[in-house]
């Protein structure tokens, strides 16, 4: 995958990442997933983005350059993986919400639990991070030329299979149509409206 593929606004890159392959190499082995669900976050212009209030030590990776991994911890429990996109210096990123394990399924299942069904191994951003073995040490990893976490092209996804909808579980800008996923794919997470979400202004 080339850098110019990612050097665009998150909402343009997010649907194009469907079908791409994300691989994480750890001492335990490698796990790869084919991406089936993404969400775009537009930095300082996006109330739901970690970068909405500007640059901090936590979100610095989001400000570029494109092609790196931004990792954050959700609810103090799960590590979530984001692909940094756009122009260097302007925060923009795509959350990888779900994927289908295509390599290292046994390792992914050991991490997630022996009873977890295959479609649920990397269903949801926290589960995906756990299945891949993503941790804080992967924050800032170069996805295009690095060796720990890598992003590569996968099988092309027909445009008619791509669906668009509101983002899952966020309380601000929850109605933005920045979630992209594969229709009918069992690995895609279920839509959930945050209980803290407020109706859009004027609704």
C-alpha cells in the first residue's frame, strides 16, 4: 500500500480501507485480519475525535504523518487501532472497528477465549486489538515500512457491498455518516447508540 492512498481526509480513506489487511507480529506469532468495518474521525473539526481540542501527548500520533498507527485505550480495558490519514500536521484517523481473521486464528482465539466463535474474534475495536495483540507500544508504528504492524492491500471490495451509517457508541456527532462496513458480513459489530447521545441541533 502506498502513502498517497492514505494522504486524504479520513472520511475518504475509511471506505477504501475495507478489504485491506492489518497484520501484527509479536513474539507469540502473527495475526492478520481483513478489515470489514471502519469509522472516520476528522480531527479538530470533529467533536467525537480525540483531537477535537487540539494536540496533546496522548493524541500526537493523530497529527501525522499518514500511514502510522494511533493506539488508544478504551474504557481503561481495550487497546484500539487507528490508521492515521490526511496531511501531516492536521489530525485525521480511521478507527478499525472489525475484521475477519485470515491468519493466526489459533493465536487470536487464545487471546480472546477458546469459546469465541470465529466471526466474533475481531468484532468490535477492542476485540480486534486484543485478537491482533495490539498494545500501547505499537502507538506510532509505521504501517507501510515497519515490521511490527503492517497494512497491506487485500481483495478488492465491490462498491455495492459497502454500507454507510452513523458511528457506534459515541455521544458527540453520533449522527455523522462516517461508519463504513460490509453488508451482511458476520464480523461487523452491531450498531449501538450511546445513551449519552443528544438529538442533533434542530431535531
